[in-house]
C-alpha cells in the first residue's frame, strides 16, 4: 500500500510537471503577437492636400486613431504601433523604419486624395507598390512622395530621388516585391469593405511608386480615403460618422486578412507535422552506424572515387559569380541606367533583349542595370536618347575610381574640358 502511494505521488508529480510545461508553452504561443503599424500620412509643417475647410493631415490622423482603437478594443493578440499620434512631422523613411523596427506583420498608410485644376472625383482607392501604369497614377505617387521635399537633406537620404521627375520612377519598373500578392489581396479586401460597408464609390486597387511602401519589409498598402478637393466628399471626410465608417471598413478588411493568415499558418503547420511524423515512421534503425555512413556517402562524395555523388546538392551558401564592376580608372566613366530591381536579374534577361553589354551594380540593397559605358559623355548621351524609346525614364550616371559620383557635375566638367566634341 505504501509502495502504491509512492508510485501515485510520483505520477501525480510528473503530471503536474507536464501541465506546467504545457502552460508555459501556451504562454509562449499566446505571447507571439500580430503587429500592425498604422501610418497617418503627413503632419506638422506638412499639411498634405488642402481643401476648402480642412487639411489632409488631420483627416488621416482621425481615421488612423479610430482604426487603431477598434483593433485594440477587439483584438487582444494584436499590437498596434502608430507612426504618429499627434500633429507631428515624421520623415518618410522614418515611417518605414518604425514598421521595420517593430517587425510588423502589416503596414497600413492612410492618406486623402486630391485633384488639381478644380477637377472633381469621389470615392476611396487602395494602392500597393509597383510601377504607375498611367499618368494619373504617377501623379498620385508624385504628390505622396513630395513629402520628402520638406526634409532638408532629402537628396542624400533618398539617393537623389526627385519626386517630381518621371525618370526617378524608373526604380519601380522591375520592382519585385515578395509581399506583393499579400498586399494586393489586403487592398482588395479594403476596397470591398469601402463599397459594401461604407457605401462609397469603389475606385479600385492600383499600383504606383510610393517610397514609404518601397522601404517597408512586410505586406503594405496605402489607402486614399477620398478626395478633399471635391467639396461634397470633403464635408463627408470631416464628419465623425464619415471618419468612423471609413475606419470600420479598413478594420473589417484587416480582420478578414488576419483570420485568413492564421488559417494558412495552421494548415502549413499541420502539413509540416504530418510530414515529420510520416518521415519519422518510415525511418528504421540500421546496425553499426551504417545508416549514417551511407547518408554521408550519398550526400557528399563517394568514399571510393572521391567524386561528387549523382544526388549531391550545392552548398546553401554558394554565391553567384559577380558581375563586372565599374572602372577603377581615375577617368570619369558615364553609363545609361535603364532598370532597377529589388531582386537580382540576369543581364541576359529577356527584358534586356537587343541591348548589348548590360552591366549590374548594387546600391542600397537594390540591383541596378546599365549599358553604353563610355568616357565620352556625348556618346553616352546619344545612347540614352536611343534607349528612351524603349526604357522610359532612362538616365545617365557617372563613376570615378569605382565610386558613383554626381552625374550632372561630371557632365558639366566634361563639357568644359571637351567643347569641341559638341
């Protein structure tokens, strides 16, 4: 009887330990929050678009705070991070940094649209990162990117990007955003809610080159709530019911997106567990360590010949061959930049078909492609003019001692030194 009591106590102790471990594991899982960063566009000395009775920055902030409030109230497992909670100017690149530092799962930037020359339009639209395929889309991107002009050192911070120059937007031509499908899906969900819940005119999902989305490392969207330049819509955007309804629409889309993501993660986890259990069940012990020896032989090289086995795989950290680098000569070298991509493209890519001697260089994590290398500025200028028909926005860059330099100053210096070449 005493022995049985000891056994019972020991089992109870083990059960208690198991329950404690399970409880700790549950806490760890619960502690993993979904992080959403809500960005109220503009602020401080940057008013954004200005209507007859209001400023964009204030509308954006109201909707952002209401959206965050809904999420905080109803989603205990979601952490809300704001880029601003008051009338404060935040540099464009800092907004993306806030999202990246928070390791956000989602980035939602809120803005209000406007049209120039007394043109009117109504309805919200939702945008993702990409190349603007129409002049109207490009104008929206120019206006939103124009925020950087309020920053004293914007030319340095944004690597010479000019928000008002069409050629600057070439960087988005081959942009391959790995979060594109998720971003587009969320944008579609938002537009659906704007139409059904908010009863607003659906202006659809669009793409354009927004710097704030380019720098964010997670699924990201930019919402245009409506047109402050249209009097009737401006009045709607300045009512409590209007801003509340729009915030609710974005919130409902967010909930749907989050639930879908959780379901996908669960299905993926279940598949991994099933595959692991299946693999474990199929494994059989082999005497004298033969299994490990056979595995080493087939995965690496055969013990007898020293040659790679037929099923040998390349090392995971193998690096591709480097492309040619700019000349290290002290002489200035001019090139025509024709494309930029967030992921590496082959210089033989079909999009470069017909262009000879395409080269690649890296800058700020981007892959940039050039052709027409020459120390003669006028030759490169001629090449640029020929390429502009195919690569809209192609522009000239310059290198010296392998370092990129100011192309405009380099061109001016060349013209002074070689006036007869004109």
